[in-house]
C-alpha cells in the first residue's frame, strides 16, 4: 500500500507539473512580439568583471559589434581583478569606459557592488543593459531586447543565455540546469502581469527610471540569487519578460562536473532561505518526484510499478523540449533522476559550505552572511 500511495502521489505531481507548461521552450526571443520604437532609446551596457581574462575579449567585443541605431556605450567595472582583465580590454582597442571598482563594501555581494558602481557611473540613459563578462552576444541582441521591451512597455527584458554544452560534464548536466530553473520560475508565469518575478542575470535590459523607483541595486545588495531578486523587484514597477535565446551565449567552459557543482552550490541553500527544514523538505520532495518513479519501475510490483513507469515517462517527456533546444539525445530524459541526484548533492553541499562560513563562494569571496 505504501508503494502504491507513493506511486500515485508521484504521478499526480508530474501530471500537475506537465499541466503548468514550465517545460516549454517556445517562450523565446524568436517568438516574442517586437516593436520598433519611433526613437531608439539610449542604452549603457554595464559589465561587472572580476578575473575574467580568459573570456573578456570575446564578451566586450560582442558588445562593441552591436548593430544598434540609438546611443549606446559600454562600461566595464573591473572588480579588483589581478589577472589583467582591464588591460586586455584596453589593448583590444574597443570603445569602452573602464571603471576601477572600489573595495567591496560591507553588506554587499561582489557582483552587485560592482553593478551598483557601474549604474552610478552610467549617467542617465533610458535603459541599462546588465550583462556578465562571460556572455557573448549576437550583433542584433540589443535591438531585439529593445524591440521586446517596446512591444509591451516592459520595464525589464531578460534573456536566458544559452550555456555551453560541449564537454561530457556540460552535456550531462547543463540542459537540466535550465530545466530546473524553469520549474522554479516558469517563463509564462514570469511574463504575466501578476505573479512571480524572475530574470537570468547574464543578459538583463532594465529601464533606468524603473530601477531607480524600485530603490536601485542597493535594494538587493546582499542577494545571492541576484537576477531573480531583481526581476521580482522590477515587476512591482510594471511588466517584465523572460525567455530563452540563441543570441546570447555563455562562453565559460565547465570541463568537469566540479565547477558545475560549485556553481550550483553557490546559491542553492540561499534559494531555501538558509532553512534546515526547507533543506530536508527539498530532499524528501526530490526523492518523491525524481527517485521514486524509477525505483518503483525497477523494483515495484503490480499497479505501483505501472504508476512509477507512467511518472518516469512523464518526467522524461517533459525534459525533451530542453534536450532538443540543446541538441542532446532524447535518451537523456531517462537519466534525469540521476541528474537530479547530482543536483540534490549540490544542494546539500551548499548547506554544508554555508555552515562552514563559506556560503556563496565566488572568485575567492564567501558572500552568504554567516548569521543567516
């Protein structure tokens, strides 16, 4: 009876998840409604960078090649790099303003402190384009962002940059990263007039006046999940839009599973509000949603086995659009429970690191407040 109950609950959960449409990949810049403004607004790209010597030339170069009819400039905030990041940009000859960042202020995460300095130095453009130093953009990216913003009078438009998916570790783990993000922040829900807010931090276009009205970057200064926190903040000012893209691509390589685990662990426990009870509930929930279906299929009997098989099939099917987007084999859908186990381990690692005072570790900085 216990196995039967677990199988029934697991299947009902997957039926409910499938009905939300979180798995859709057609919410993207290619399908989004766009409008060409009568006067193209002014934009300043703000790029925080700390020790990004291996990727900065490609990232800044892609910004410099933007085919944008309006006023556009680039501002790099060199966040106390010691690898010559700023020197590479200077040597490249691109028309970029470089701001040497001040030492990290108390109560701020490193990225947001750099972004705040960039926003302050940007002046009074109509829009700010907040983009990471490891993102490379197609030449029409800014035009597309502005077109989507203009079509719906949106205060923010964010593209989920397409992550690298070349190495064995990336092929196994990266599509699921975006898939799980969609489960937490379904794009269709984010894009509704009401409901949850969200964003993808690699590519965010935000109206300067909306950001100022929301309290500026200082309003989220200690957020580890800064993109979604910013999205929720700006949504209170008006409509926002989040979707997939092929135009903006991450160029940061993950050669092994270790760096991917570190990326996940940096903010996973923050997503749970640093709560041990939420951590326990999350692991139990992952067990019910991802682990029970294959276990019942392989070791269950009778109706319980069929319920587990149906849940597993729904799980694999919901993963297919994202696998297609990343051009991966459909068979990866069958091993999603194993991938989920990896992510569960990263969540536990995140809590353990926080307990050791090393939560939110990035570029040598432990950014999660120890007291949380």
